[in-house]
């Protein structure tokens, strides 16, 4: 039995070949572990301008019984084209899953849509097809459980790991995920549709770090939303990073989950760069976003990291409902005052599945087409090309002009 897992291209990303698709590599690993004798192939189409030809050629290499397609909203257009092509050119069962499908299971025509974390459900599908079970087109399977900690690791052997471009301080690097979900519920983020936040044990992380080191990587990016959530766990992971001799690493976290002891420890273990989702320099905007942090916490965390000798990158967002020209000015002044290593300034767009996408009227978002998936994530370098929406205090055109002016101030354009 043959299974093909496809990661669609995103035509809007600044660099589509930066990271391997960990999501489907977890999926592939679960199938390999629990479906003996099943051959799994992974097709990462990131950066492929002729992706439909690539898929067509792949389908001719062998007879696939199941083709799984991972779908984020940014992939909606290309994933739709791939699903249509697979149905036309093969007899494979087409399965879709991922964040976009979890929010909107029937937005892409497929035989089976998987809602929620996909490993257990996809393994069930593979075993069912082996037993001759036939799924009616449009079937939706919901995974009501959540995986506390996988007993498998991403099947990195199914892709050319060294073909990806991620580097940290000039050292080839690769991502690692040590938790799932997010403990926060910001109004602009879809994390709320996932299940409980859970962290993998230090022992589990240690073994994965060893595997990554054995592949020749000397740098890693921890892609957890809140890497420093648990200080005791963090200490053990730092020990593992040092033990295996990684030369550099980066992480993302929240300002309310750090303390003065963490950053020196991280620095000693090789951390060179920490990133925070600051979002705004205005307390009012942080409150209406549901961020759950304060300007004072933001400042404190940034200064602690800088004091420890770490580079600090921060993500900001303008245009969230309630934003005014004055609050944007407050944010820009805050950016200038913090002397950050790098800044990314996004424009608010209601992500499929988040609270503002589900209830735009509640937030005062005007003239918003919830089903215009193509334009919701048409975001390129420095967030240019974003969906500029009308809100209570400014029009989309005004916001666009302000965004461009802010990027000029930051030296981004």
C-alpha cells in the first residue's frame, strides 16, 4: 500500500524553502510506526513554480492508494488545484487536513477531511483502506482526542533536510517543536481551535535533539509559541543542547513566561536570539486584542534578554479593530525606544478560525469577506500585500498608507 503526503506551495512567502514541513513529517512517522508495510512518500512543493507538473509526475511513479494534502489558509488556492489534479489523474483516496481544514472541513473538495490533530485519525484511515472500507466523498472525521506527547518523531528521513535554507548566525539549522498548542487565546490567532496546550518531556526532546545532531546540524530553531513556559523543563532542555554541542539556537516565547534567571542560562547554552510577539506599544490595543500582557511586561522581558546578551526580535501588528493613528504612533515610538535587533510589522488580517474571523461584526471589522481566502494571506516580504480592512477609526486605504510609511521609518522599504 502506498501513501503520498503533499505539502502545497505558498506563492506569497518570502522564502518557501526555509523549513521542512514538520506537520506532515509527524504524520508520516505515525503511519510508518503503526501501519506496517505501508510505503510513505513526502512531496514538499515549497518554492516549486511548476507544482502541478511535479504532482502529476509523482503520481506516475507508482499507484498511490491515499494522497494526503496539508492545508493552511495560505495554501488554499494551490491545495485546491492539487486536490482536483489528484482526483483527475489517480484513483487515490484524497484526504485533506491541517489548520484551514480544521476550521472549514468542506472548503476544499476531498474524499475525507480530518479535523484536529491528524496522526491518530490518519492512521485509522490508512488501516481502514487496507481493510477495504470505502469512504464517501465529503466525509469529515473529527479527532476528539489530543496527543499529550507523540511516541514517534518527525520522519525527517523522507525529505532532503539539507536542502532547506534556515540558518542561525550563518550555521545551517533546522526547526524542532517541543510542545503543541498555545496557552493563550489572542483574538487574532486561531490557536483556540486546537486542544489543550501540552509540553513534551525533556527526555523526549533530548532524544530528538540527538537525532538532529546526528544528521549534522549544529543549530536549531525552537518553533514553540511559548518555549519558556516551564522554567524547570527549560533548564533540562538547555542541558541537552549543551550536551550535544549545538553552536547556536533561537526560540519564540511570551513576555509573561520569562524571568531574570532564564536568559543567562539560555545564553550559556548557546541561545543567540529570542523573539517575542509584542504586537503593540499601546496598552489599550493589547487589551482589545486579548493579548493578556502589559506594556511593562514587554519592556521588562526585552531588557532582560538584552542584558543577557541576546538579540531580540519582536513582532508587531497594526490595524486591529480599535486602532487609531495615535496608537500606531505610540507603537512606532515604542519600537524606536526598545533598540530591537529586528522588527516585523504585520497588518491585522482575520485568520481563518480566529475569533475576529468568526465574529467580525463584534469587533467592528467592515467590508470583510470571510470566504476570500486568497487575499487573507497574500502576504509577502515585510507583510506587504496584506488585506487592509476598514475599521472604526480608519479605512483600509488609510491603513495601507500608514503601513508603508511605518515600514519606511523602519528601513524596510
